[in-house]
């Protein structure tokens, strides 16, 4: 006798919620143009993007990269990070493990708001690149005072 | 390039599995390494982004090399996350070394999140030409 299990009605999420979640995820993924987030040949730095009321912050793990090999540019609401990581081949050595990859990389991140490109600042400390991207003043949300009689 | 972000996995070809004693909460990652050898020394290069010398410890005991590093989350309140592709946490990796190392002569250099460990082999471990007399 064939027994089939059907989804119990109370466990299926409402289509509306799933759809809005899917759309949110899509927006986030669309924001990462250029290289994909998955690991593939070459070095794609994984990035984290955060925000507070005044700035966006982009951080990337880039150990052992010379700042001269790093290129950072910003326009409107996009920031592009590119460069190369060199892992010198050690002459005459026999390798037991070879996990660190070198190569070129390039990524463009699209932010939800326009940034003030003149005030973008970047630091490279201990192999972490931190880029501070101030939001354009006019686009910052402003509190509106509510008057009462 | 295989995923380098995974939960703690200490057992690896020839490595010793010991329970990791964590003093900081958070995820533990296995740093990517290059290990290469020439007649006199073994060199270990490890990617440890965000780790400073104060938060790094390297131990060699009974032929087991242990690298431990930790990173504090850089985000400050009230930052909220928009995209999160990597997590910060501790780094941990152990290796069992086949050769005997001159511990007093180990050098460790941490620069831009990369650790370069030079482990000189003990005299007796260096390959020696054996002349065959006839």
C-alpha cells in the first residue's frame, strides 16, 4: 500500500513571506557585481559591508597584499576593488601543503545609496582592508519633529 | 581554491587531534597554509587576516606545531550588516612534524596578516652524504 506524506498545512510558509525573502536575497546578490561569492580560481576577496547612519563600511580579508598592488575607486554608489596578490614560488623547495592562492582579483559592490566619493577613506591593517564610504549628506534620513498643539 | 572557511577540523593527514581549548567565544577557522622544505629548514606560511602579534601564539611540543590566533570583530555599534561573506573568529591549526626542529632557532614573523615561521632542522636530520668505501 502506497503511503504518501503531504506537507502538513501548518508548516508551509505563506507564499507572500517567501516571495519577499527571495526578493531581498536577490537584491543583495545583485549588489555584488563582477565576481561571484563562490571560491574559484584566482583570488576574490570575501567582503563584508555594513552601515551606520553616516557611512558604509566595506571590509575585505586580503592578507599579504602590497598596497601598491591594490586599486580602489568609487563613483556614485559603486565601489570597485581590484588588484593582485603575489605568492612567490620558493626556489628549489619541496611543498608539503600549498593552499594559499595568488592571482588577480576585481570586485564591484553596489551600495543602496550614493556616497560622497571625495571623502572615501581606506586603511589596510594586519591584512584587512577597511573602506569607509560616507553617505551623501542630502540623502541621509532626517528626523522630522512632530508638533502638537 | 577549496573553501577555507569551515568549522574546526584538526585531524588531517598525520596531524594530531587534540581538543582545542577556546578562551574566546565564536567560530574557529583553519587558516590556509603553505608548507615547504629545503635541506636546512621547514617554512610554514599561514594566512591569518586580522591577527596581531599580541593575539597570536605558536607552540611546538613533542613534534606538534600549534598555531593559535584570534581576531576581534571589527564592527562597532551601531553598524548593521548589509553583506556578510566572511565571519571573524579564531584561527587554529596543528601539524605533526616529521623532522626534529631546533626549537631555540625558530623564527616567527607576522606581517599584514601573514605568518612566516622558519623551523630549522636539527643537525642530525639534515640529509648527509654517506661515502661508500670500497
